[in-house]
C-alpha cells in the first residue's frame, strides 16, 4: 500500500523552489497538500496573498507530483490539524523554515513520521522563495541581539545600558508577531514604500520611530526596532531612561559581521499567541536592569574582539537577565527547545519579547533544520 504524505503551506507565487520541494516530498509516497486560506495567510504574514486560495489550490493540484490539494479549514500555524487528523498520513514533511515544535508535537501525538527537508533548488536553477519573487519589497528586518527592554524607560531609568541590534536583508519572510520588528517594518512600508529612502540612517530611524508612535500612543514601541531597520550593520544604542538613546555606536567591521552571520541559527517557534503579554509579571529592579546592561556590554565587547565563545556566553547571560525580569517571555516549549540544543550551542535567546517567534542560537558548528540570515551592510 502506498504511503500517504502530507505537506502544508501558502504556495503563493508558485515557483521552482516550491516545485522542487513538492517533488522531493512526493518521493515519500502519495502527496496531499494543505494550503492556508487567504485569511490565515493574512493573519500569519500580515499581507493578503497575491493569488487567491482557489487559484493557489488549482495551480498546486495541477502538478503531476500532487495527488490532492485542498484549503485548510482551520486558522493559525496549525490550520491543517483537522485535515491531518482525518487523512491519517504516514509522513508529514516540512522545510527548515516551516519546522516548529508545535508541528512536531502534533505528529508525535498522531503517530505520524515527521521529516524536515533542506531547501534544494533543482539542477542548476537558482534558489527561489516567494520573498525572492517579491523583491520589490527590500525593506529590512532586525534582530534584537542583546539588551532588549532597556529601550523602555521603565527599565533603563533604573540602570542605563545598551541594546544591540542587527539589520537584516529580507531574505526570509518572517511571520507577524515573531519578534522580528514586523509591525515597525509594516510602518516603514506604509511610510516609504518597498525600500528605505536615501538619507542619514539615524535620521530615518527617528522619522520611523515617530511615525510608528504617533501622539496618543499608549504602548510605545521601543526605538530599537526603528534603529535596527533603518541603520545597517550592528548597532549599539545606549539608553538612559528615555525612549530615544543618548548615543548610537555602529559597527561595520566586516570580520565581526561575518562572525555574527556565520554563527547565528534561528529555530522557528511559531508566532506569539493572540493576547500574549510579557508584562503580566515583572521583577524589575536596579540590580536586574544592571545585570542586563552588563551582559549586553559584554556581548558587544566580545563581538569587537571577534570572540565567538564570549559572544555566545554573553548572549545567553543577556537572555537570562531578560527572563529574570519578565518570566512570561519563556515557557515550557522554549525550555524544552533550549534543552534540545544546549549541547550544540554556545548561547541562545528568544527573538523580541519572547512568547514565540524564534529561538536564536549562537553556535560554532552547523545547526541542522535552522534558518539563516544575512546582515545588511552599509551602502546597500
């Protein structure tokens, strides 16, 4: 009896990368494809798909390697759960940026084999992603590398300190609510269109911060989001009780940027759940704010020295200081994932305010099934 194989995804702007993935998945058996509805794509990506759910289903169903394609009836990252349960496949296949603990756990409960494939282009064709085909959108993302929360006055007024951010080329299409500054990036897209305008990066960051937080804003977004998007490379923003830093130091040392780029591995956790509030429990004291500031400064110094073990150690200390102040940042899923990679990584943290998004690892050896990023250099 032929095995049943299940995959899920958006499959908007169908391209050679999609086809290569589906053809490889079909080598495991009869292939069933669950497509996210237009509403689900909007909720996860923050944009409507170019092609409607009916058109996407038609195109995927037309591929010779696909036995059946259908639109999932559910919502969220596990929108296909009902169809998966009803179909009872033998194998569920994802690629590395679709690999999240919730999917693996669901397959474990249903006794379905879980397989993660690496993105491999066909023959000599270029690697493709939907983001590639939407390259009119060149707006950067950012990673909050260390020191997050110090850009909020209620933390840095107790003890000043730096926040480290890196600006990312949009080579990965990060989901909404993933801790990658997608809401501020959406403001940048609304303000400027598909790319940053020419001009002084720090001035652009100030304009974006003001646009993202108009008069009357109750919960002000941290300015590190705007800085990380508008200012290329690695940035150290020093906060002392105000929303805008007292100074910003930019690192463009190529060896340092290459070290960060080569050592960062992102493990998807899925978007934060609706209603997630990391501020529900706060243990903010002068000592805890100082611990975060000290760890972040150690992280900066390790990067300047090109000290990879020191970078990993300080990154982990910065994250532990964050969680000590805001315990709801982490949960059992995060703890389990850290335990899984503890022996492979030099350090780890969560993207943004936690609760989902990505577990960011620093490692001196490749981490399988992880997402890689590209730092935006000055002048690009």
